[in-house]
């Protein structure tokens, strides 16, 4: 989750800043430091499939592309998360032979775990629900909901975490996850 949070958070913040909103830079979110992005409940829920980062405040009025920029931000976060897995899997055959046997086996397992968790993370975070990155999609559709969505984030986080722990998320999204994992991980 630490690696995924860093990649996803930096991609979301970087895209927002590139599109004109300086807010994520001022909020200290334009960084690869995972501590800036980790959400305690989101990290714990990630163990059960539905992880998320600390929500990044983005002002659609600051984006040069307007509300469509929020869609681009969500897609960039998911895309970077999946792309990082593909890069790790690409370098794996070149990296593992350079390592001692035990370290190589550990690195292989680490890359596989990051891959599996990243697919879940990207899939869950495109859902238009607070506190997920996909909640920006709701703001793109209905900007007047922005403040209400922000206030609902703690309650929605507890609900989503509960659904993840109960296995509801994996049951509902399992078929979509299987297709996405096949595309990204070759499974």
C-alpha cells in the first residue's frame, strides 16, 4: 500500500497541478512521499481490497480544462497505478537474476503482491464515492455537491471499509477485477 499510495497520490496531485490547480502543491501532496498520501482507514481497508489515499482537494474552477479535468485526474491516478505494476513486471526478469535466491524470491512475491493490490486499488478508486479518488467524478457532474461530498468522506470511509472487510467489495467487483487483472497482469 505504501508504494501504491505514493504512485497514485503523486499522479493525482501532479495531474491537477499540470492542469492548473496549485492547491495540491500548497497542500504538500505533490510528492512521492507516501506519508503525504496514506490514509489510515484506506490503508487498512486495502488489505481487504478497497484501499484509498487521503483525498486530494482539487478546485475545478482552477483547472484549465474545467470540470473535465477532474475526469482526467481520476484516470491519471488509475492509469499511473496500473502502469507502475506493468513497469515492475517488465523489470522483474532483469532484476531477479541479480539478487541472491532468498532476496529474489522475496522480490518476486513483493512484485506479485503489489500487482494484485494495485489492480484492486485502481478499480476501486474509479468508483464515484467519497473518499475515493473517483469522488471527483461526482463533482464533475454536480459541482454543487462538492462541499457535501467532502463532509461525508469520514462516514463513507467507514462504510466502504466495512464493506471491504465483509467481503462485499470483492464479491461485487470480482468479475471486473478478473478482466482487469488479465489485461494488466496477464492472469
